[in-house]
């Protein structure tokens, strides 16, 4: 776990981790506060032939997607910084503060051997021991097939645009969607969920029936809302879950490299 009370050359890396955790908790609290059942309503619409049952949301309280995106950027920035500060701390542990070529030090996150060699030539790990460099190289997405490599690449791909280009807007998604009960028709229908952004009042999930169903038929289609990143499909993982997974990978790397 991150320890805000650690001392020595790694105090900065742990402070960044702890600050990221604070931002993550604040973001989670804000989303949970909005996600109260009175924040949105479920609405159902039928087509004229009564072969399609569409389900959507109507926001009673507007979700603050821009604010949540800014908060997610704060989380990502601190976790990314923690890795850079880790490299600086490793160099300090060998050479003292400041270490040589301190302005070039950075934790590289690369997808190819060529990019790794480029990072080395730019002195990203200058002054680190061979064992430290080997461990950092092993952690690279290009050298891993596990979930951790994907998360490290995700951290880079999310933090770089947030820092230099634009914020990652949060969006509305579906946490759970299921047919609770259907009565009055032989077919249960085919459930389809759109990959397009969910808009206020617009259907995003449909039950498709092979034939027109009577108005007396009862459909109970239940769902739970959640907040996601815009680059995730509506049924993808929640924003806070993605950030927590990234956090865990960053902490694993810090714990593995810190003497």
C-alpha cells in the first residue's frame, strides 16, 4: 500500500501515491452521492408495431461529467508522477540528490523494443543499477502479456492526453441490465445494448421480439447505472474500477523496485 509517512529518497513517490488515493476517494464519493436512486428514472418506449421494447434513462439530477473527468485526470496525474518520482528516488539512492542528468529521468512506458532503446538513449534511467533497469524493462507493456501490462499502457494513454491535449470526459453507462420477467408471449426476446453514448431520455437498450406482442404483456427490464470513461462501451468497466486497477499496478511496481 502507499505510505504517506515514508522517509528517504522515496518520500515523493509515496506522497504522489497518497495524493492520488485522496483524489480517487473524492471522485468515488462524488459519483456515489450522485448515484442515489432519485438521480435518474428509467423510461420505456415501444415502437408502433410493438415488436421493440426500448429502455432509457431520464436524468432528474444532471451528472457532472466534466467535473468527474477533471477529477479522474488528477488521479491519473498523481499515479503517473509516482512512477517518475520512483525513478528519481532510485537514482538518488545511488548518487545522492540531485543525481546526474536529473532532468532526463523518467519512468518509461513503451510498447516496443525500439521505444525502449529510445528511452535509454534519452537517459530516462541514467545512473540506475543494472538490476533496477532490468526490473523496469520487465514491467513494460511490450514485455508482458498479463493484465498489469495493459494497465500500465492504459495509464500512459490516459494521462498523456489529459496532461497535454484534453480531459477525459466521464460518461453514463450500464452496470447491470437483465430481463427480470416477461409474461404474455412465448419468446423472451433478444436483448441488445447500444455501443453509442447514452443520451438523456434516448433508448440505449432494446428487447427485440419476432412478432407483435399484446399490450397486456408485462416486461420487467431492470438496470443499474454507473459512470465510465468515454472510450469504454456502455457495458464496459466503471471509471473508479479502472482507476483502482491502475493504482494497484503502480503500487506493485513501486513495491517491487523500492529497496
